[in-house]
C-alpha cells in the first residue's frame, strides 16, 4: 500500500513542459553571468576610454596635429576594451585581494602594478596574435621582428600612462569601497539634506572617531550604559543623526 502509484491520468504533453525548465535556468544563469561581467567591465573601460583619448588629443596638440584622426580614436577605444577585459581577468585571481586589510596605499599600489602587468602581457599577446594570425608571419620570427622593428619608445610611454591612470582609477575605487558602494558618487554629486546638523567634512570626522572608538573598546563596554565608551557612542550617534 505504501508503494507510490503512477498517475495514469497524466497527459503525455506534461513531461516536456517540466523538461523545458532546465534550458531556461541555464539561459538565465548564463545571462546573469554575462550581465555581471559586463557590469564589472564597464567602469574601467569608460575610464580608460576617456583617459586614452585625452592622451591622443594632447599628443596631437603637442605635435601641432589638431585634426584628431578616426584611426587614433579607434586605437584608443580598442586599448580601453583590452584594459577593461584585463581588469576582469585580474579580478578573478585570489592574489588581487592580498592587501585588502592593509593600509590603503598598499592595495592601491599593488593593484595598480598588478593590473599594469596584466595589461602589459595582454598588449604583447595582442601584437603576437596580429603578427601570427593576421599578417601570417612565421611564429619563430616574432621575437627578432619585435626587437628590430617594434616601436618600444611609444609602447613604454603608453605603459607609463596606463600605470598613472591605474593609480587614479584604483584610488577612486578603493575610496568608493571604503565609503560604501555608490557613496563616493553621492559625496561628489548629490546635495545633503538640510535636516542633517553636520556638513560632509564634520560627518566624516565623526565616523573616523566612531571607528577609533570601536577599535579601542569591546561590545560589552558599549552595552554598559554607565561606561565612558557608551557615552561617547551615544554622543557620536546624536551628532550625525537627522535632527527632528
């Protein structure tokens, strides 16, 4: 009696309906993965797209070539896409988060150097692929060709600018992570409500004071309403809270 009995009234058309859930689930997961990758790739790509085109524009101005060519624009766009993809590849490695708990200067310098090295390798691979697959040269002649004809001065100059841009980008990224995702944008762009008693500088100073207070005292001290730590905590919260 306890043996399950198959439902003989189930129509044959019901089985394919259940089987169609798996491809849909796979498609949703693939779409979510691609969307997440694209979302991570957009900020560095836009940043370096603007940075590289500024480099191209200032170079043209310095050499009195005021007509910015479409080819230079496309080269800068392609380089920005290479950098954006290189950032995605670097973010997938564990070593990129090596100094996340260190003072802020260490992760900024480390990540800038790490990204710079990844972009350096990616640019060399780009030249190697074009030399071998597009121009159809023998594979063994790549290194002599690079030594003899490659414009190393231009390549190194671009790499130096890439490192400087990575320093700026990583500084902004780490500050954004420090304040919370999107908070740096709000600090720079949006206005503060008039009900808040402190301006932005005073509020940041109070948050720094709160961080130092949390480092110096335990949770039990904060629970004790008669302790000095509890009094200071309430005072900080009172100062940064919205005034009724």
